[in-house]
C-alpha cells in the first residue's frame, strides 16, 4: 500500500475537533486553513506510520497534537493517556515546578499518579506554543496559563518529543513559574 499523500493527510485533519487546543487551531488559522472547520491529526496513535519529514506543516501540526494530548491528559487527570504519551525510556526526564528532575519513564508516570491522586489539577492551558523540529526530535516551548482571567498565573514550559515507531512520545517536560515582574510580557505573547 502506498504511503498517504499530502491531500489524504489534510483530509484526516477534518475528522475531529480538539476543543482545548487553541494553540493548535491558531497555527492552522495562521497557515490559511479556514477557521470554521475543525482539524485533528492522530499523532499519538500507536499505528500511525506517516512520514511527515517532507511536509513541515503536517509535522508541526502532529507535534502540536501530541502537545495538546499532554495537556488534555493533565486536565482530565487521565493516567492511562499520560502513560501512552510518555517514553518508557530510562533517559526520559520530567521536572515538575519546584521539584527535582525525575529520571525514567516509570518513575515519571508514578509522579503523575501521585499528582493526580490529590483529586484536582489546575485548568492548565498551553498558549504561545512554538515548535522546533530537528528530524525525529521536536520541542515545544509554551506558556502554561492557569487561574482565572482576573488572576492568571503563568508557567514557562518546554516539552520535548521523540518520534518512535511512527508516533511522537514525550521524553522531557519542564515547567517553572514566571516571576510577577515578567507576567505582563507573557500576556502579550513576547
């Protein structure tokens, strides 16, 4: 069977909406896609063997999809989805705000399990997402916003993904609070 064409991949984008992925939809809009349609790319699917190397737009969208899936699993406290997103490698790392770096996929999942056992997580949203792609490695820098619109809180984050067996898996997440004197620049997207 021949690999899917770019047109076939774009048709896949019309399949379903990602309501929480405002950054993903903003990228689509900035690329000239109509805003009245909804798009998705199933980057976290275990049977996705698409090769996006020849199309940087599709590659960027698949990485943003994986990044969105991370924040969706965070908000819903879905440990099964979180486990599916993370690399099982001992080289995987995670630095939760205010905590020491955790090494190894299983230890990282245990840290998420402990965080989720608290009963609630803040309504975290990824904004100002920027993707950098280097072969089978990609990273997303973004602002994580929490709190209400009248009292927002911000964290700066970097999420690093590696393409393994046709899908993007997270190999590093790090988030840190933004000092109050810099919060204004985050709201403006600088």
